[in-house]
C-alpha cells in the first residue's frame, strides 16, 4: 500500500507528460481548424502563415514573408476577421505578433 502511494505521483506525472495545457484548445492538426500565426525573422521582419487544418500533423498553409510590424498586424487582423465568419472554420488557432516566439539565430 505504501509503495502504491509513493508511485501514484510518478504515474500521474507520466500520464500528463507531453499533453497540451488545454486538450480542448484548437490545434492546427485538427481537420477544419483555421489557423493564422506570426513568426519573427532574424532580420527584424515577420512572416504570417495561414491555412485550414486537413487532419495531417503539418497542414500546408500560405506564407506572407518580409512584413513589417505594422503590415503583419494589419494582415493578421484581416485574416482573423475572415476566419471569424468563414463557415469552413470549425475552430480557430490564432497567434498574433505579440505571441510570436523570438527568432532563432542563424535560421
């Protein structure tokens, strides 16, 4: 019985490891999830990637590259408006410039 109590936290941690923070959150890999996200580039510009998930692990999307902060904010706002009214969007995954990870040096 004591061993089971000692192992319970370890087993629980193993079950939770690798899970998303919110399993109900939209994922790009889900079919019908519209996505738009911004990535920062090493040269100070931004890239906007948009598309609709097709159920594959890495769905294809369109990229607009070399955008300034103002341009990427405007493009993201426009894409977000479209996703909100698009009947094909069963869920929405959107990350704007403020949520973009820092650029990877040398990438």
